[in-house]
C-alpha cells in the first residue's frame, strides 16, 4: 500500500532511517523522539505554546515536557519565559538555532527523498 504521495511504507522507513542516521553521524543535537515531536510541534504549529498545552497535546505530564525543554534549551533550540499576562504559564519561544536545526533536517529529508526516486 502506498502513502498519499506514492511513498511506500518501506520507502518511508528507509527515508526515516537515512535522515536519522545522518543526524546521529553529524554534530547535530541528538534528540529523542519525544523531544523531536515537541520541537516540531513548537515550530510547525502556530504559537503561543505553553508547557501546559504541550503536556495536554502529547498526553504526558508537565514535568516530562519540562525535562525535554531543559535538554533542548541547552542546545538553544527553544527558550522559555513566564507569560506576563498569566504568570502561571510558561511560554515556549522559537530560536534562530532551532529554526536552522529544523531547516537542515527538512533539507536532509528532501535530499534523501530525491535519492529514492
């Protein structure tokens, strides 16, 4: 069975593997699947993003999101700050480094996809 654009499940897995392998071999931050999902959510979905909203969306606790954000913050992929209008909320902000990281990841995926055609 082919996926929507003609990509077979086998080719989709090969593509995922190739991009993952490049990430591991390069000097890029090594993110877990959960961290990558959080990062993609922050960059692909419109803001604002809060720890509370991400926890609800991913069906995990706020401490799980906080730990992931701590790791990504060390790589400068995201920033956090208190919401001035509601100090209980922590807003997650995009960074230039994070945008460049995902742009490179997208470029890798596109290049690997072209190799298989």
